[in-house]
C-alpha cells in the first residue's frame, strides 16, 4: 500500500482578472487506506486535490509526497508510481487503436516488440476488449474506452491508482462493469465520484466543499454527511 502525505498543501491560481484565488485551502492528510473516495459538489476542489497526488499539479504552498517521494523534487518517479485515470478516456488514449495504446504503455516495462505485442493482446483479452484491438479508438463505446484507459494506466503497474470521476460518462451497465473491475484490483485506489454507490465501495471517504476537506471518515458516514449538506 502506498503512503500519501499532504502537508499543509494548498493550490492557488491566478484568475483572468489578475487576482489570486485559493482553490485548495492548506490541507494536511495521510492517505494509506486501500480504497478512498473523494466526494463533493462540482467546483469543490476534488480534481485539484487528485492532481496534486501525482504531480500533475504542484502545491502552491506545503508539500505532497508518495512513499517519501516529493511530487516537486521527484516528479518523474512519482508519476511512474501513481497512475491517473481521467473522466474522459479520450484525453489519455493517444494512439489510433487499443492494441497500439497498450503497447505504448508497456514500452518501459517490456522491451522486446514481440513480447510487448503479446502482452498487449493478453491485456485486451483480460478486459474483454480483444475483438476491438485493431479498431479505431473513436469506434469504441464510452464504457469500452474507459476500460481501455484503465488497462493502459495499469499496464505501467502503478502502486497507486487515482481516478477522477471515472464513471461520470458511463451508463449504468458500464458503471457496474467498472465497479467490479475496480473491486478486483490489488492497487491502492483514490477516486473522486458523484456516484455514491461507488463511494460506498471505499473504506474511507473525504467530503470537499469550497476547497476544503469538510469531513473525513468511514464512507457511509461521509455519504450521510454529504447528503445532509444539501437537505
Ligand atoms: N488553474 C485554475 N485556474 C483557475 N481556476 C481553477 C483552476 N483549476 C480549478 N479552478 C477552479 O477551482 C474550482 C475547483 O476546481 P476542481 O478542483 O476542478 O473542482 P471539482 O473537481 O470538485 O469540480 C473550480 O471553481 C474551478 O473552476
Ligand atoms: Mg473535477
């Protein structure tokens, strides 16, 4: 299990008007449970918090580290360890076909071209995408794309998987498929979601509001807290 540490980590950005807006208030957290959900309204700062975890964003103040690796000083090592799945899979599928996308992800880990193709084919099969390996990414359904994005990120063998609203674009059937996929993984998962069922699959959940973590506890209690905020 990875050990993620935020120490007074905040994130600010300059607005178009030139003033500085604090998007994430100074936050101190220790994240080491196997499954952690981040819930909260649109604009509450969930994506910002998640992006700090793999160095996609660097904290404006304070620090973020993963297993002792600082996201500022050891960015490359952190990104190899922390996989990131975006809400829209098309933002991370860069090759024309699923097979090529998986091969690209495997480049660092599998050096031989032949072995890499075999491993990519095996992963396609594992994810039930094998008949689509040579198709265009654009011909895949939203659910197939999200599974492929998950497969390409996992191909790098990260120890921590961060997912930003992975089921937001999926229908009920594909959301269930994704949930069962995620439930079967050994990696530590930290995910943001509006799907409270997905949040309840986690052991711990953070509730965010206006750039702050306003509740941190067992997922069922966090979901109850979140519901209470709007009743
Ligand atoms: N780089 C940025 N510059 C200015 N505002 C930003 C930037 N990133 C995020 N924001 C704003 O900060 C708030 C929180 O964003 P975000 O973390 O994406 O929230 P969430 O994922 O919970 O919807 C939003 O109001 C968003 O518009
Ligand atoms: Mg977001």
